[in-house]
């Protein structure tokens, strides 16, 4: 039975669930039963020996038989139940009790994994619908023995099943898994710098995935290292939030002889399962553009209280995209450079490249990463590479132990055109990387040389100073009728001169009289149509006339008058503050991004002053930002076609249309 046939057979079990289950809930039955059947097949060769040993040692001096029985299975789990799938099928009348007994017969960790599926509830539901025996017996018909289904293929089966179920329930794009060829590329570029070291006999390294999903990245990395050096050992660690993915990942780890205790359940942000640990390598594909509101309190508390002593000291991204939180979390788990350092690769969409102006959380995180010289390379992947999304994606490669030739530099690789079309689409996945494409991208990375698909930049090429360009406020004042009407309508004028809520009739009359007196005062000032070129000139006249008439203008009232009667006027004099400095006009305020490789003063004199000679830089507002305009660096101008060519095509189309019309008209 080939791979797709196995998938089709397992998927066909859903026919038995139709009517009793919604389509979106099929996975709650099929996934745990697939895992159980796989465990059952793996344990079959040692089943008898385990049962005999368990029976012979029960009640003896050794209280904890788990290590003894695991040595027999040569796996970190076993099952001491007398049942297996064949015997479950043979006793249809007691299927519920027997299946429960079989699950309870697993060793602790394996039993816990099944519990994460919430399968006990599904057993009861299927029993009530009278389909439990039919479903279980159907699974006995598929051979999932390791000889028939290698671990790699079993991983593909799990991932394909999850892909189908996630499509049924419209789950978040890319939440559970990453295409294997993308993982292979990531592992290639992660290990290529260390190939010589990884070939040493008995080498031991650690690898971590903080959004482990079903464990695909951990599995591919382990396979790669085994191919490179059969004597090497990769100890894998991970954390996963989704119950079913966590259960499958743990199952996969157990079946491959890894320690399932290294895979933790929970949210990496609010409940870090590997606090204090550091790793040699890290890989992850976090969910794209997912908000982190559920963990906002924990993340902000750590940011505020611990700063750089915690994981998120460089800054917090906007609430609707937690991508950079995953990256900071991983960077916090790098080994110190003097202890060998770490290398990591992470999949992002385009947002982390440029989202956020200078001073924002995203920009500050990019600044922190690049100025620490951790960003080694970014690889742009083809679109339509992932099962549940067709958006553009990028692999970021980071390390705190760059080799000498890469120090102070960032490599950009444009691999968007290196793909082949799939014979059959899988969801939104229509493109794939062939082994040749993976090899070519890996070569581009390893060669570290400029070319059509590769650009190399200095770290500071991505930095810029965001300067605030101010221009002086020029306001003229005139007590013109239309400006006085504007004052009458202003909420500030009405509010500031109105009486309190509990005012007496006399106070109301006094306030009304005050407003009317101010209006008459302004009308008198404006009779001659005079225009005052600055605030001080008009304020002097206003004060003089008000004093003459015995009207007291409190500061709020005076401000309301000045705001209403003043208008921007290029012919007016520059407004100045109490220290005699020009006041900026906020409506004319502008911003410029000056590359860090250029002198700000030179840029300002060349690009700004020729156009606005009265401008200046508010240096207190200058911020340093970083962005990576990936697409711009690989943009190739496509000249417009000649007008003669376009005109010729139009004339040809017109002639064709005329010919068709003549045929219709006869």
C-alpha cells in the first residue's frame, strides 16, 4: 500500500463517523486511533516478552518496572495490557472496556499522550452511537509496522491527516506544520557552517523548536544529522500549544527513541517549558500574524520587570502579530559565544522585514538583532509553498558565532523563482522545492558571493535615522467678522465663559454679558481691517483695549480668542516661544529617513534646505530605525513596450473583431 493509499484508507474511516460527527471533528477520532495503531504495530515484536516479564516480576522487589520493560521494547514506552488491536477486534461485545484497558496498559508517558487527545470522551460518544467497534476494527486492517511504514513516511501521514482536518475546520494558516522540503532547506543552511564539527565521532548536539507542531522540524534535523554522521546524536527539545499536535509530536519522539519528556505542553510565552536552558540549534515555523493578546499580561510583565534580563527586553511588537516574540524567545536560549554559541532558523511572512517605524517595537527589535551582528541571512521562498496559505515567506538565519568572513554583514538570497509545480495541489500548496532547488539555494548560501540571486550588505545598510523636519509657524491675526463667528461657534469659548451647572440666574446673566462684551470688544478692534503680523502685536492691542474697557481676560479665554482669530499666513512673521525660539508648525512637520551610512547634516542641506530654506531638525525627536526592504534590492525594471507595438496589437484586435462581426451579420 503506497503512501497516498494509506492516507486514503485512514481517511475512509470518516465514512463511519458521518452523521454522528461533524466533519470538523473527524480528527478527534482518527488521529488518536492512528497513533494507537502505530504504537500497537511498533510494540508487536516485543509484546509477548513484555507481558511475560511483567507477570514474572509483579510483586517482586523491583517496584518500578518501567525501565526494565522499556529495555525490552528498546523504546521509551511499553504496554502491559493483554489486549492489542487484533484481540480488540476478536471481542466485539466488550469493546469499550477492553479498549480502555488497553490504553491504561501503556506506560505513563504514552498514556498521558493519548489523554492529550481527549480520546476518552470520543470512546464514550462512539459507544453511544454504536460505531466504536466498527471504527476500531477498521484500523486493524492497516499495517503501520515500521518495516512497512518508515518513520519519515509516518510523519508525512500524520501531517497530511492534520492538513485535511485543519482545512475542514478552517484553522489558522500554517498553524501545525511546515512542508518537509522547506524544513530540509532550513536544516541545510543551519548545519552547513558546522559540517566538519558534526562529522566527529560521538558528537552530541541539542536542537529546540518552540512551536514544535507535530515535530516535523525535529525529525528532519535528526534525519539529516544521521545521514551526515551515523555516530552523532541530536537531542531534540520542543514545546507545543495544540493538544493534538503535542500528542502526535510526543508519539513521534517516543517511536524514534527520543525522550518524550523533552517535549513540553503549553504556551512558550506565558509558560516556558525550558526556562534556563540553552541549545546548539533552533528551528521553528511560528503561526503567521497571530495576535498575542491572550498572553499580553505575562509578556508585558516580563518586559517591564526584567528588561534585557528577560526574553523581551528589545521591545514588544504590535498586539496583532507575535512573530518577533517567538524570535526573541529563541534568541534568549542561545548559548554564549564563548561556550560555542548557537544557530537558529525561523520562518516569517513579510511583515517582520519592515513593519514599524523607527522607535516602534518591531524596529527596535530589528535594531537590537542587527547591531548585535546576529542576523546572518534571509532567504525569500517561492509563494504557494505552504498548505494553508499562499503568501510570501522568508527564512531568517541567525547566530551569535558568525565566521570571520560573515561578520558585520547580512546575506539576502532571492529564491522566489526556484521551484517546481506540484503534480497535484495540497490545499494552497501548489509549488515545491525539488532536491536540486534545495541544493542550489544551499550552494548560494554557502558560497556567500554576490550574484543575480544573492546580495550582501553591511549591517548599517539597513539602518536609518528618522529625523523630524520642522518649519516655523507663521500666523497673522485679524478681528474679521468671519473669524469672530468662528470664535462664537468654538466649544472652548462657550465652555470657558459659561457658568457652573449650579449657578444662579445672576451668574448666568453675568457670563452671557461677558461673552457679549468680548465680542463687542473684538468687533471694535476689527473695524479698521488691520492685520497683525504676529501674536505679540495682536495680544498687545487686545490687552490694551480690554484693560480700557475693564474686561478681564483669563488665560483660557485669551487662548480661545487667539486660536480663533489667528490664521496661517506665509507673509506673517515667525511665531516665537517665551525663549525667543521659532515655534514649529505641526501641520508642516515632515519626516525624513536618512541612511546611517550618510551624514545627517549633509543630507539635510542637499535634500531639504533647497526646497524649504526656513526648515530645521528637531534633534530631540531623532530616532534610529532598521528595516530590510528585501524586494527593493532585487527589483528589476521592466521597460514599457514601444507604442508602435501596442498600437499594432490594437489594430490587429480591431480587425479580428470586425471579421467576427461580419460573420455574425452574414
